[in-house]
C-alpha cells in the first residue's frame, strides 16, 4: 500500500524489501502506519512478499526505512 523504497536480493534468491518511507511535505497513503520490511523468495513459482516481524523493544512507531542492505559473511 505504501510502496517499496529499496530491495536487496541475496545470492540464494531471497529478497528483502523496505517499505513505508515518508518524507515531510509529501502525501502518504498511510501516514500513521509505520514502515515495514518484507521478505520474498524469488525461487518460488509465485513469489509473495511476506511482512517480517520486528523484535519487541524496537520503536516501531517511528520506523521509517530508507534503503536496505545486507551483509553476508
């Protein structure tokens, strides 16, 4: 609903998607909804974005993701 801001695809085909970026002065379709991170398995025949749960204790109300990156060791 709020659009994706960035996507990071891992070599194994898993994609992490940041969503819900809000800028001051720009209309938002969901101004009171916090940002989200989604996971999509691009190896599936019909991939679907699934919202990831964010750990307790994280200030979700102010979560406004701008970009995403991953680190593989």
